[in-house]
C-alpha cells in the first residue's frame, strides 16, 4: 500500500485566530479518512491546504509523484455559455492517453513506437478506459443529471450544481479524492449509491460530511479537529465520538482525583504545622504531584421549539389532493391525517413532491381543482384543513423563513422585540453576525437562524423543509432534542437517515406521485416494508389535554384554600400542637403561592387570549364567570363535537393601541364600544373584527355570535367553513363588517 499524501505539522491562522496548529495527516492508497469537528473547526481550511489552494504558515505537504487529485468544494460556479455536456467531456481522465495511443498507431512500423503503443494499450486496458463512457453515464443517471446535458451549467440550481460537481469529481477517477460535504442535496438513493462507490474506489479519500450514517459506512479512520489540534480515531463518526467521550471522561476523572490528592496532602501538611511537627516532606510531595488538566467544557448549542395553545387531537387533514406541473403529476389523490404529537419524516427521491406537499399544508400552494364541470361527477373537491386554533409555521428550503435583503437583528427585533438578542445568541450568533443579510450567511447559519425564528413563534404545526441539509452534527443533535421536547405536530423533509430514525414516529414517503406511510425502518431504508394509509383512522386516539388554567383562574381556588385553612385555625375547639403547626405551615405556603399568582397575573397586561391578525395583534379578556357545556342542540365545533360556551361577556382591543376603539361582547352580541365603526379606517376595523372572531370561536369555543344589535347570527360551523383552508383567512363580507 503506497502513500499518496503526507501533511506534517500544518499550522494556519486567520488574523489572530489559529485555525490549525501542528496538524499532521497521512493517507494511504485505499484509505478513506473523515475530517470531523464543529463548523469552523478548520475542516475546509485543511482540505484547501492539502489541495494547495492555501499556503500554510508552517509545515509542509508532500504528494506522491504524478498524483492525480479531484476536489469537490462546497461552492460551485460556472461561466455563462458552458454546457453540462462540455464539462463532462472535459472531465474525461484518459483523453490525452487515448490521443497519444492514436498518434503511436500511425508509426507502428517503428519498433520503439510499437513498444510504446503496446505498453500504453496495456495500461489503458488495465484502467478499463474503454468503459469510461458507460461508467460516466451511470454516474449521471444516478445523480439525476442526464436530462441536463444540453443545459447551460450556469442556469442550474444550487443543488443541481452540487450534484454536477460531484459527478465531475468522480468522473476523473483520480488517485486521491477530496470531498467537502458530498452528501448535500443528495437524496437517500443517491447517498446509498455514493457509499458503495467510495467503498469500491481503489484510491484514497478525504471527506467531510454531516451525515452520520454516511460517515460510519464509508470512513475507516477519522481525524477530529478541535481548537486547531487534531486527534486521530479508528472508524467513522459513531466510533470516534464514543472513543472521544471516553477519553474526556477519563481525563476529567484523572484531573478530579489529582486535585483531591493535592488538597489532602496540603491539609495534612497544615495539621502537622499546627501540631509543631515537620511538614516539609508533605509539602514537597504536594508540589511534585502531577495533576492532569481537565478538558475544556464544550459549547452546547441549545434549540427550543415552543408549541402553541391549540389542543385539537387531530391537527390537520387532507383528502383528494393533487398537483400537476406542465402536465406532469407531482401528487395524485393524496390523503393524510396529522395528530397532536406526530413527528413525521417525509422522505423520497429529489423532485417527487415533498416540498410541494409542505407548500400545500402551509397555504403557499393550492391543490388542483377538478376540471370545469366535473366537480361532483366522480371528481371530488380537494379538502385541506387545520383544526380550529391551530397555527402553522413553515421553514422553506432556501431562506428558512428569513426575509432576504433584511439583516438578522432588524428582522428579529421587528418580529420579537427585546427577545431578538437572546434568540440569536441561543442559535450561536455573536454580535458580529447580527448585521449580516441572509444572502451572505452559509447554509448552516441560515438554517440555525430559521430554527431560532420558529422557536419563538409558538406554532402548533411545524413544517420544516430540509433543515438538516447544512447543519453540523452538534446542531443536528440539538434539533433532535428540540423536536423530541416539542408539544405540537411536525412534518420534516429530510434525507438524513439517522435524524429521521431518531425523531420520527411516522415515516411518509412519496413514490409515483402517491403518499404512503411505511411501517418500519431498517438500516437500508424502507425498502421491503409494508405500506399503510396515512389517512387511516386510529381507535384509541387519546383525547386532547384540557387547557391549562390562567393565573387569574387559579387565584380563586388558592384563595378558597387559604380561607379554609384560616377558618380551621380560628375554629373553636382545641387543636393539638402538631395540628396547629401543620395548619400554620399550610397557611404560610398558600399565602406565598397566592403572592406568586398575584405577581404572575397582574405584572403583565391582563388578557386571556392573544392572536395575530395582521397588521394588528388582538387581545381578548373574559368578563364574569365562564363555563362550557355540551348539548346536542348547540353549535358544533370544527372537530365535530357539539359544544357551546356560556359567559358574561368579553372585550377585544389592539395590543399596541389599548386606548383605541375596542369591541365588546355581552355573551351574545359583538359590537363596537364608545364610537361608531364608521369613524374607523377599514383596515383597522377588519383586522380587529377578524381577531375578535378568531378568539371567540377558536380559543373560547363560543357557539354563535350576533354581529351588531339586530345583526346577522354567525355560527361556529359557518365561521370555520369560511376560514377552514390552511393558512388562508377569508375576510367576512363587507355587509357583515358594516353591520358590526
């Protein structure tokens, strides 16, 4: 086994920051080495040093004579007017040798030319150069690039350019492959094929990746970069991680025991000094005691996904959903049911319609309607609804919910006010990153910023489109923990097999424009598993948990308990000392609890519900006692249960304009208070009315509301029919608004 490349004591600094410090690496023929570490640990910088793109400050790189190297970088650009077919032809690794062979064929009468031709022909035969076109066609087909051969390379999307760069690197069949994130924009089928290709590759490979399963399947040796230094481990990511954690625990224990022994010796020496005895030997021993240095604590990236206040057991459902682009069906008759607590991994090959399905759920796209005149004639209308009160948050694949052209800090402050700094800091962004535009952020930074944005939205249904594509392993693990702790439902498009196995309790796949649910998951994926109907009804689904009482609602119960405890203390009749002490302790605890509830209830503006009805944030406060009863004769909710609410009334106002006109509800009629609605701007009245109706029907479960004195009666069922489409709030007719 010959040595292909050797790097000795490589050091590199950018400004005052040392990126690499004395890093050494040796790669033999047939070896596959993984570079591991956090984002910014220096993996890409080391690859650029090995290729000669960067000159190290210290150290040297030795390459075998005639070494052919192919590189896959993270960013790819092509000049205008260059077709994909031209790039593929230029990547032919044996073109020059074949040209030389043809030249020698013209002089076969010369013995020297004949000898050279024979040797060159044998070499090309050993390399199987004649079969290179078929191997290249196989690579283009697996990476879904054959249809782009006639396209201008500059017109390809970012994911298509990444796959093209990978195809060109593999096509060169070099002695050494340097791959920086080769799995980005590859679906599972492509990743599994690439794993097999690299295992069969006879040359050397140095690679980085955030796909843990891919690293475990490919790498035979790993180099972990941290703090500029490198530590070598056997195996892929999982084996290296386990060994590294064992070393850190061992080092921490050795440091702790050494400190304890030093403290014991110093304490014994101090006692000998007090007793007037010789303590110098113990002091010398304590000074000579070797104490291991404890490893520095690792920076922990924490993510938090907060659920909304909806308690519907069935969060969203759809039937007869189809979508076609230019006569090409992407989705056909899709049906599903999403329940509270579902963690759905949505998987499938690139271009099968995963992002389209998320767009339908988010309300960005709309399902195809039946052909004109065919509705009801064997062509059912598409149905896509969310339960009452359920809010939806969507992170797209490119911008992850961020606004392009607007810096991070301003757009977070505009949405979340004073919490912006904490949200950005929790996602790993320092003050120097706050003025950056989303366009200049890396893929991983953009994904982390989008997840930080979602964490503050308190959505009941999260739609995440490939959030794992650019996240490093630590960010992936933080996202896994956040999804596990999330209280709502989530649908995640991902090609990361380990992430899907860790977080998902349901696996959906899209194949041949059909949505199917897979029963199981094996190491090789879902192939061979049984399929289920994603829209099936489950018996024994748990009922939704009851809504949590507000602090003001809890006040009454605690006050009553405190009165009972005080009455027991003042009651006639002798109490034993133990009983009196118990009652006094209980009274003290209830009093402290009551103070805490008073502070929680009245420290902030008093309201029982809040909704966002752009451009206003509308708040509602219940007046009087409230109760909910269920009868067969009263209005039906969106979940099919017959419910109605009885209350003494409520008030609704704009959060940032509490002194402006508001709406009052007396338990039956909703009307303007103080002034006539004619004096209000149309947009203000429509937004405040829409927010009030959302609170009444979706949060307080009111069965019916009369719009104005003597106005029309709006039932809960009619309201949900108006706003039942996902993420689409249909405004009420102008006549209804004028009546209110």
